C-alpha cells in the first residue's frame, strides 16, 4: 500500500549508503515496455456536507457511481476545488469531498501490472476502483500509487475510480492544525484553524495516471554522482520486483547524454555499480554556467525487457564553515520563497503557470528557490533540473508550534514524509538541500528530541545533501543543521515605518548568528507587504515604494557579509498568495515582489537589478 514505508534493504556503495526506505515512486514514463494513460479531466464531484461529515461513509458512496448518491457537479482534475465555483461553503469546506470518473483499459493490458498513481491529493485520500478499496495515503503534496490487480479491473466495459479526500488538519498532520468551532447568539460554525500562513487549498492537485509495467519490473533507481577532476562517477542501485530470483543475467544499464548518445560502454549487467564517465559534463546552476546550465544525462535501465529512463545530473554539494559549494565552487543563492498558488486553480498543477514562473524567475535573475512550505509538483522540479535552478526542497512541516504536534505519531509521520520526499526527488541535481520544517518552535526538550531525531533520519537516508530548518538560528537543533537559514522582519512586523533600523539590526544579527554556529548563513525570508497600485511619497506601509525601500536597506547589509559567511538571500515572496481571512491579510499575503498574476511590482524591478548584478559577478565558469 502506498505511503507504507518499510526497510527493504540497505546497501553500501562507494562509501555512500543508498537506502531504499520506501517502495519506489518513479515518475511514470512510457517506454518500449510501459504505457501511460492520463486520467486528468472533468471528474464528478460531491462534498459530504452532512452534519457529522461522515454520511458518505455510512452510505458507502464508493459502491456505486457518485451521481447515484445525489447531485454531483463537475470538478477539474488537477485543481483545488475551493475557487472553482461561486459557493462560499465549498470554498471554505472542511471534511470529505468525493470524486469519481469512468475509464477503460485496453485488452492488451491483461498480462501487465496496472498501476494507478496520484501526483498528490490534499491531505488524506482513499481510492476505490470498481467499488474495491485499492489504496489510501496520508499527507498532501507527494505522490502515491498502488497496483490494481487484474481481478478488480474490467477489461470488457467501463471501470470507475472513486476518490475521497479529507482536507482536515489535525494535531498529527503536516502542517498541523485543528478544527475550531464558534457559537453564540444562535449561530454556530466550524472553521479550519492552524498557524500556517496560506490558504488550505485541497483536492486532487496533480496528475492522475494509470500506467503499465511488465510483471517483472524496475521498482526503484538511486543515483549518486561524484567528481574527480574532469571525470565523474555514477554510482547506481536498482530495485527489481515481481520475481524471486534477483539474478543479474538480464540487466542492461547504460548512460546516455542529452542527445541520446550512449556514453558508457559496454552496458553494465549489474543491479548496482559505479559507471565512470571521462570528460563528463557537469550540472551547473545557470548563473555559474550561463551558456550550458542544467546538463542532464539519462540512466537507461533494461531489466529483462522492462525499460526505464531515469534522468540525472552530475554535481556535488558541499558545505564548509562559511561556504555553500557546488562542484567545488562557492555558490551564492539569490532567489525567492514561493508558493504553488494562483487564481481559480489554487494549488492545482498548471503548465502555463509553471512556464510563467520560470520565465519570471529568469527575468528576476534568480538562481534558486525554496519550495516553501511543501514539496512542489514533479513537473516543476523537472524544469528546475533542466534550467539549472538550485532548489531548497522543503517538507510540509510548517507551523509546528506546539509540543502537541511533536508526539510519537507526529514524528513517525514526519519521518515517512521525509522518506517519501527523498524517494521522489533523490535523483534530482536541482535539489541541493533538504528543509525539514519551517519556523518550528524548538525551545523545549521535546522539540529538541523531535528535530534531532528527524535530522538524523534524513541524514541517514541521504549523506550527499545538507539539511536545514528555516527559522532555527540558535540552540542545540541549529547545531545539528548544516546551513543556518533565518528570517528577518525589521521595519515590518516590528519597527514598522522605520527602515533606518534595518541595517543596524541586521549588522548585529547576522554576525552574531554566524559566530554562535560557525556555519554558513542564508536569509530565507525578509520583505514587506505592498498592494500593487498603492503609491505614496514619502512612503508608508503597504505601498510599492515602502516595500522597495525595505528590500534595498536589507541589500546594503547583505553586501557586507556576502564574501564572509552569507551564502544566500531569498526574498519573501515571489508572488502574492492567498491566506486564511485575517485583518492583517488584505485579500491574502501581499509580500510578493510580483502580483498573484505574476506581474512585477516596483520591488520586482529592485530585485531584478540586484540579481542580474549578482548573476554577473558569479558566472565565472
Ligand atoms: C465514519 O463512518 C464509518 C462507517 O460507518 C466509521 O467506521 C467511522 O468511524 C466514522 N468516522 C467518523 C469520524 O465518524
Ligand atoms: C531490453 O533487453 C531485452 C533483452 O532482455 C532486449 O530484447 C530488448 O531489445 C532491450 N530493449 C531496449 C529498448 O533496449
Ligand atoms: C553583465 O555583464 C555584461 C558583460 O560584462 C554587461 O554587458 C551587462 O551590462 C552586465 N549586466 C549587469 C546587470 O550588470
């Protein structure tokens, strides 16, 4: 069952532990041996708005078409359901929502393994095919899949897939939250509460795929690269399933360059190995090699006829006491914290939006971003790999503020989520650091134990990437991290209106944080809100002028420490995004340097001028 991670095997290779903690979750790719069917489109949809929010389970809505249970509406997949209709109750709905649709399977799939895969569903999902439960998964923002056994499928006529999705946040979900009810004067209502500062968009957010593999199939591929001079080592490990005898006899592994030419000869016939590439082309962030960024190779694997092509890049990451190095050269990150967030679709995958976001990241001169505050779609990560963006890959562990969110159940789930993230993104060169959580409360013994355990768990899985927790700048948990990421809110959440305090404050804070930890520092959040179109001179809060002035003051401080220990600056935020309703959130969070429609505010131009200057200074390859 998807999401159930268990220790399958651990193998030691080139002194690196490549561990397969979970079942594989390879991206669905077609090949000579695999077929894919995309189930995106208009699904039938119904929210369970019964008073106990559970009528759908009493009435077993999965047994028949959803339209038999009452009125259904159409709902696009992928998309959040919240902003599609003009129904306020659906926008703010908490509880189970139900989706279903019909599909056919080709008779030619009868001798194949058929797998149903969801790119993500927020947050808890249960899936039935033809009325039989086939999988369930806890946690949004990450893929899950399950094999649909042949006896469940109908090869002569219609099939039906039914999905129930629960968007409620509890003390043990990531992010944690709780339902809050209010009553009095004859009213009563219930809302989703929590400390996260973004709207709780929900639904089937990413692609739904049905795909086939042969009965003996490639379940997982792990690749770790190393560099010696102009040569590269490609250490790989393949997990094969569907057979008892894991013999190496029908194994063919080779490396292809970007043009599809085989560059490793002859093909390796082993499930684990280390392929040496002479005069390899390394993966570089675009600012370090503007004429050839993001070079991707392909590991072509053929196990007894099952063919899978796994993209990878050759690069190393190393952290010293004051540098963040990529391929042995210092890397300075200049980018933004982002959100998956847009009009109408909420957090739903949208290719036009992905392309626009990367176009605007390039326009801004940014060379990195943080997946605040959850793992982004695989289709976004693909672009980061290809275009040469450095990604700080963040888990959904945001808003962990109370020890009630740090119990055994929470920790077990958090570890599973880190394992699922690792499984999904381990072969991506763009992913240069894991962010385990965002701004948690760490000032208790329980928090210290929780996060130290989580850090050890992540480092045990992946010895090749540093780890961080933005917002944790001092104390025992910070000591266990590799890079210290901090936020700073002078002249905004305190000292509002007084931009003259920014440099004085930052010039004291940053050296202090460095000397307390003796580790490189990255500023991963700073900024101010501005409502596009608000102008005033002299500036006041919420105008475009004020936001631009705040950023410029910070930049003056950053320049003092760039050549010392500061390894990056990330403005908060790339674009305006929706939040819960709050009187400090005028139609959402306005800290974007772009509007929610991805058009620049004045601050966008300030950042562009600076980042292009920084890009010029670092392109020395
Ligand atoms: C919902 O109903 C099902 C089936 O009747 C039951 O097993 C389950 O415990 C109920 N859940 C809640 C939260 O009431
Ligand atoms: C995969 O390997 C099989 C032998 O096991 C061979 O017949 C087939 O041509 C290979 N396919 C590809 C695409 O390399
Ligand atoms: C970057 O460098 C190029 C070449 O030296 C120069 O033409 C360009 O104006 C520079 N851009 C910025 C923003 O400094």
